[in-house]
């Protein structure tokens, strides 16, 4: 092995070390990105599906309100129609 081969081998070793370090850095960056993604998904999951404060709870409350309002609407509608019929009947 001559000096030129040794230089080439040293360059190859340096390039391999740089690539190994790049892979290690890439793994660290990916781990940080995955952690951020997990935190974001946890935040979204809690805001959507929390049974007491999330969007799911608000949707259930809205559905309950609509059901209750529907009951009142029929009652009030019958009273209004009755009053209208009474006034119409009294006109004649």
C-alpha cells in the first residue's frame, strides 16, 4: 500500500464518519419531529374527544338543546294556531 492509497483510504474514512454523523443527526431531528407530532395529535385528540369540555361534549349539548327546543316549538306552535283560530272564529 503506497502513500496515495493511504490518502484515499483516509478520505474514505472521513467521508464515512461524516455520513455516520449525518445519520445520527437525522435520527435526532426525526425524533424531535415525531415528539412534536405526538404532542400536536394529543392536543387535537383532547380537544375533540374530551367528554366534558371537548368538541364532542359541545356537540352533545347542541343536540340536547335542539331536542328540547323542538318540544317547546310544537307546544308554542299549537298555542299560536289555537289563538289564530279563536280570533278567526270570533270574527264571524
